[in-house]
C-alpha cells in the first residue's frame, strides 16, 4: 500500500463505506467522463467507496469562510436514493460546470466537487445549489489538503 493510501486511513475516518471499488469500475467511470480521475482522489476512491467522514466538519482554504459539514462521500454503485455517483452525475449534468465531478454532498443539497480538467484539475470546490455557477468556490488546492482540513467542531485551524 502506498504512503498516500495509508494517509487516507487516518484523517478523516470514513465510516459506512460501500463495497470496495475495482480498478475496472474506475476505468469505466473514467471512460464515461472522458477524463482520468486525479490520482489522489482515484486512490481515495479505491480505499473508501463513499461513506461518512468522521469528523464531518472541514475548514475551507479561505479561512474567512465558515466551516462546512459533509453528509457523505459519493460511491460507485451506491444507493441511488442517497449516495450513488452515477445518479448525481445524471441529476446535475446540466447544472454543474463540465469540468466538475461531484464527490460529496452536504445536508442542504450543496456539492463538493473535484476539478477534472484545465487549471482546476485536482482542486476541490464547493458548489452552492442555490446560486449554481455564480458561486463555485475553491475550498482546497488539492485532494490531500481537502482531507487534511477536516477537524472536530471544537478544534481551530492551526491547533
């Protein structure tokens, strides 16, 4: 197991993951997307197919913004009514920027997305369902930074 994959076991802890994803399933997804997944997210998906982060609170890279809470990461072959990546792709196809892949959601219908193309590739964004494309905001420069931003609600950045 690579050091990167070992690090995904530490922070945040992922509870209630779906059955493991195969390499073949990821290749099928990449063909459908016509894009390779950014390697850190790809490795995360191989290790954790969906699930709930614990802690669920993260601090966006713009520390002036409030913390956010994730309900669940999306899964390949997840529950179509809850956390299935394919279902989210169909539901949001015409609403999300073409270069965004939804990877998680919050309690209010907002999405956490990863950039698949261009200068935003590998970056993590908060997509507000109410303002749609007017308020896509960068929350982490890369997947590893995003995972490192999770903290318990009582802790503060830099503690």
